[in-house]
C-alpha cells in the first residue's frame, strides 16, 4: 500500500487566497443554478401550483428512492443564450427501486415546457449517457413540444429523440413515459416510442393534432379529452398502459414498473469495504492557484478523492509532468492520468499511451484530471516527434474501450484537451470545477498569434500596421476568448455535464463509477497503428 502524503498548508496566505477565489466562483455558479431551479419564475410557478400540479423537480424527488442522491446533468444548459438557464428540462441520474435510471423531466413553467435548441442538446446528451451506460429512461412528460419560433433549429435534429427511445428498447433497455400534461404533435411520439406509458387521468393530453388543427384539417369537432385524454388512451387507443388517478399515483406506477424490470448490472460490483481518504476534501478549495500558470501537484487532489489516499504511481520518474497510477474509488478500481506541470512532452505522451493500454489489459476504468496547456511546441520538440507522440496518446484514448471519466480542474487547452479525453473523445462523464478553462489556447496566446499574423499580412501588402489598433484588437480578442473559456459558458453549450464543487468530486465520481458499471467493463482488443 502506498499512501500519499500532503504538503498543503491550510493556514498559508496562498491557500487562503485560492480558497476565497474558489468560493467566489462557487457563489456565482450557485446563483446560476438557482435560476435553473426557479424555472419560469414566480408567476408561472404559482399558476402551475394553482392547477394542482407538482414542479419538475418535485416529481423527480417523489420518483426517487427516499434519501437517494440525484446526479443532475447539464443544469446550466442554455446559459449565455436567449433561453432560460436549464433549457426548460431537468435531466439526471437517480435511483428508482434500487435501479439507476436516467430521468428527463420537462419544466412546464418555462414556455410551457417547449423544447428549444439548448433543450435538444441537453436531451441528446442525456440520451447518449443512457445509451453508453445502459440506463433505463424515465420521461416525465409535460411539454408544448417544439419551441415554435426556433423550429428550424430543432425540427430536423429533434427526430433523433424518438429514434433514441426505440433503439434503447431494441437493446433491451426499457423506456418509460409518465405523462402529466401536454404531449402533442411530435411530442406524442415520446409515449408513442416508449415501452411503458402511464397517463394521469384528466391531465394527460396526447394527440397528433389538437382540436383547432383537427377542425382546420377535417372540419371535425372534438375536445381535448375525446382526442387525446388519458381515459380514451387507456380504454380505446391502448397508448396508455396504466391510468393514474393523479400525479402521485403516476409516480407510484412508474416505480412499480421499474421494480418489475428484473434489472441486473453487467459490470463487476465494487469492493464492499473501502477506506475514506485520509485528508479533508475541504482542502480542495485551496489547492488550485488563482493564476492557472502556476502549477499544482495533482497528487494533493488524488489524496482527497481515492479510497484510503492509497495511490500506486506508475513510471514516477519518467515524464513527470503527467502523473499516472492505480487507485480505488468507492470500492471500484481506477487508473488515473493527471497533469502536473501543464505541458505535455513526448515522454508524457508515450507514458500515457502505455498506461491506457495497461488499463485496457485489466478492464480498469480511467479517470483524467485535466490541468494542461497542451503539447509542447518548438524546434527541439518538433524534431523529437511531439506530433507523433501526441498522436500515440490520442490513439490510445480514442480506441480505449474501458469507461473514461474526465474532470477539468484547471486549464484544458489545445490538443491537450483531446489527449486527456476531452468532450469529443466521449468520456462517459465530464465535469468541470469552477476554476476550469478550456479553449484552443490561452486568451493572451491566441490574441498574440492573431496579432503576429495580422502584422505579417500587413507587411506583405506593404500596408502600415497601427499599433493602437493592434492593442485594441488584442484586448478585445483576449476578453472574448477568456469569456468563452469559462465553465459557465462551456456548460451553457453542453460541452460538460455540469460544474461541480471540488469538495463533491469523490461523491460525483463514485456515482459515475456506479453508473458506468451497468455495462460490462471490457478493455480494447486492439488500437490503431501506433506511429513509432
Ligand atoms: N413554442 C414557443 N412558446 C410556447 C410554446 C411553444 N411550443 N408553447 C407554449 N409557449 C409559450 C406561450 O406562448 C406562453 O408564453 P408567454 O407566457 O410569454 O405568453 C408560455 O409558453 C406559457 O404558455 P401557456 O399557453 O400560457 O401555458 P399553458 O400551461 O396554459 O399551456 C400548452 C401550455 C403547452 C398546452 C400550450 O401553450 C400549447 O398548446 N402550446 C402549443 C403546443 C403545440 O402545438 N406545440 C407544437 C408542437 S410541435
């Protein structure tokens, strides 16, 4: 057993500064989370309650096993857009009758629960998580369907929502729709494509065309209930499998459906007994420097998230700006790759490629802890083959088939983001700390590159180059790139699965590891050609 030590001094000025900065960022993020929880605001929430209805999050809370956690996903989707923060839908993973399920709940207090382009991104990400991790899906439906003013951005790609449901069913992963209210037009295919459908009497309305549309199309007169009420669907059309007396009854029926699924995880169980880390997770607030150019030792983070702070480092003397090693988290074995001093050199890249292959040999999930400015540039490094070595690492990450989890602690720039299993490399989950930043490169570097290019272009045209304009351009670009690198912006784009409090990292990763073990955990049989 190799127990990590700590050099963090919580009484130091540096620690206090870092902690204050992290707490300020956390408060800003909490304020944005509160907006998502507030849904459509007081007016619409009050109206919803007056109608005797539960809010989306209340429905979820009742559906879940008592006192079990809910891992909410993409809570800040749509941040920075014209749409409400949260994108009018709540998604996440919770435990129902002991089964981890993906839950998708429309928020009818936001534009009638209509889906806008951000809702679609969020919904598709949730569906991807359900698919990759073999999770039953429970849709809590009450939505005005497509957000009509932005239909051009959602109508065509939105079709995938329904395809995802039936493909899940084809893989023997059940899909359940609990219909609380409106589910019209395209939305009718939510229950239409689900394995099990529950409708609330007097509330659920499921029809391809509502009364006005039918009148327009055929001249027929009909009311909501006749066209698509729960009673009609339970007794005549057969679209409803269960008729619920009220919302609570629908939730009870949903739970009893899950209870009968005879659900079994395909992955190995965790070790039942494991030790907690030796060091206080509270310290995680003071470890990341406010200036990301200052490196920090990721072993201090590892010591606060893995079982017993026990970490067997692999190749500690080689490629030391990337830490690799084996540990256990909530009883699950993991391999960890963590950036130590920002830059990835050839040695680090080769070490990573070897380590990823080793994890695949033993079916061990991998955790990537990001704090990298990317691969090293310069004559010496190009001659030394930095491209082919970086490519080796990216090959290994791309073709590895064990589950990957990524946490952006600090910088995640350039191809380093790719090599460390960034979003496009499909980690099963990717979370960011409030201190994270991700972009093609740092804002000052990017503005500097643009300036050099513009200067050279002016020179080749024989034109004057204004230093004043250059300074203004740099400042403008730096500000823009800085804003676009921040976690709230990236969360708004659904480029991560959420921003987490560093103190919750162990809990969140433990939940993720439990979720990924719904599938068999099996390493790759082969990789692409490693360029030597
Ligand atoms: N697209 C854009 N905005 C929508 C919307 C949609 N599909 N559905 C509702 N909204 C807006 C409303 O315009 C209203 O906005 P406002 O408060 O700023 O004026 C707000 O959401 C709330 O709608 P409201 O009708 O007051 O809520 P409700 O709870 O009484 O009824 C619906 C909700 C969904 C039953 C009703 O709004 C409706 O029938 N919407 C259209 C449904 C439809 O045909 N969709 C097409 C699907 S492809």
